């Protein structure tokens, strides 16, 4: 069986070790090589062997995404170089929508929501200070077009808020 996918009977540990680690057809190596290349040869613009530039895709990211999808029992996973990139993709996927966000969100996320997503996709945001917002205030902030109701950052240095579930 190819290790690009996993068997339902594989344990978590087996998936962690084997998924995304197909033996190299070139060398037979069973441990994936680390690709340090940032650019890849193209025969013409857009004509390549699967990779153009490491920021858009690379062999290591593909292996990691396959492994992550298997560990989460999903079909696909996406990995990003930064939280800002992941946030941009998630917010773009919402289209024209309304979200409720904590008021002390990361500054770059705040700027993205108010300057980029608001202008390009008409994203509307209601900002809440969860230290003082009542349950009724939170409920009242939800609109018909609200697609995300809570967004907390687990890396907030003080993280004073109670844990909330992200609901889309």
C-alpha cells in the first residue's frame, strides 16, 4: 500500500511515521528528503514538474499536508508559512460576510480585516471585548450573515478569556 494515504486500521503513530513518506523512486530512500530549493526549473511559464516556487508548493509541504490530513482523518490539509496567510485564506473563503471577533486580535489580523477584507470582499466585523461583554451582547452581535462567531488566539500572551469554540 502506498503511504500517501492510510488504512483506517493504522494507529495514530503509524500514520505519523508513514503517511507522506513514499519511498523515493529515484533513490529508494524511505525517509523523505528535505528540499532546500526555493525555485524549480520551468520549461516555459507554468510548465514544470509539479513545483515552481517553494512559497506556493514544495515536496516537504505536500508530505506534511498529507500526513496532517491522515492524522486528522481528513482528505486534505493546507499548511501556511504564517498565521497571517492562514487567516487571509480563511477570511477570503467567507466571501461577503459578517464575523464577530475579539477586540484584542493580533494587529496584522485587525488591519487585514478592516483594510483588505473589508474593501475587497465587504467583510464586516463586530469587535467585542470579552472581558466586559455580556452573554446578551455576544448574542446580539450575531447577524443573519454572520459566518464566524468567535475567534480566539491561543498564543495571546495573557489569554485571559475562557475557551470558546469556533463556530462557522
